[in-house]
């Protein structure tokens, strides 16, 4: 049976975006589960690809009453780690994956927000990083970070955030940054998350992010798609 892609969405503004394109290019059906609208965390078959999106809540909220789905997601991720089941966590999703793998998740020294370069590690041996070079310009939108899970492979870092990406097993990937965003998403994010943008960058924060978005080249945006395609190939490998 052909696997499908199941996306867990925590807030309205952080939908699948470029993940939809990656699924389409891999000729896979995609189902989005809108947890913020009250949908339950599904029992995702181990053969399906699970994608856990971002959101303003954090691992510190696991077990609390406000976001009951977080504890369910953590248990789901633990089972998928044990089975080496294809999984991609983005931003909050990466933090939940690190938590499920036994790593500490905690507030970073500062909020990292806006466009900036990540440095790749182990790119010579990592199929997920094939063809991407040494760096990539990506969108950051987070205040928490995590330790590298035991046995995980370190894939990317920035000076502000040492652990930007990692791989657990052969088919589970955590990305602290957003390579899935499309330029239209940024227009929405700076409005919907205005207070957080101002906290990170000051009163002119939205203008800074929007101006940087306009300078992005087609090649830079395509790198985000290439990374997703690489990861999908890894997750679909026998």
C-alpha cells in the first residue's frame, strides 16, 4: 500500500506550506489534522510519513491542560522513534521529537527570528543534505532549543542555536528552522505573530523580516524545496 503524509497542525498560521509540494512531487496523498480546531491526534500507521508542524506552545506545556494534544504527540513520536518510522518535525515538531528521544528542551539565550544562514554538518555523508552546499538561508522563528538526542546525527547549526537540525535512526528528522515556508506565509506570520516579532526584533521587526523576504532569490527558495525532497527520499527509502 502506498504511504500517505499525515500533517499535525497546531495553529492556523503554520500549515503544511512547502510540505504539500514535497508530498505532491513524491506522488503521495496528504492529510492535514488540525489540532487547533479540536481534531484528535490520530493513530498514524508506521508506514505513513508523519509531519509535525510548529506553533507557539512548547515542550514545557506537555502534560498541561491547555494543549492536551502535546502529550499525545510525544507518545506517538516515542513509538515512531522505536520503530524508525518516517517522521519530520519542524520547529515545535523538532522540539517534540527531541523530547521524545530523551533530550532536554529549554529556552534559548535569545529569540532567533528572521532570515539567516544555517551551517550544515556531515553533509558529505548525509543524503538529506545532498546538493545543498555548506549553508542555507532559512527562516527562524523560535525561542526554545534542545540538546542533541543520544545517538542522533547533527545536521545544522547557527551561532545562536547550536542544534538546528538532526536525524534519529535513518528516517526521523528534526528541523528547528522553517525550510517549508513560502513568501506568502511570511506576510501572514508577521501580522498574526506581531507581538513575538516585536519582542525579538523591536518595533521595526516586521519591516525587517518583510524586507529580507523580498531579497530572497529563486535559488534560495528552491533550496528549501530541495531539502524537503531530500528528506522525503530518505523517509521513503526501504
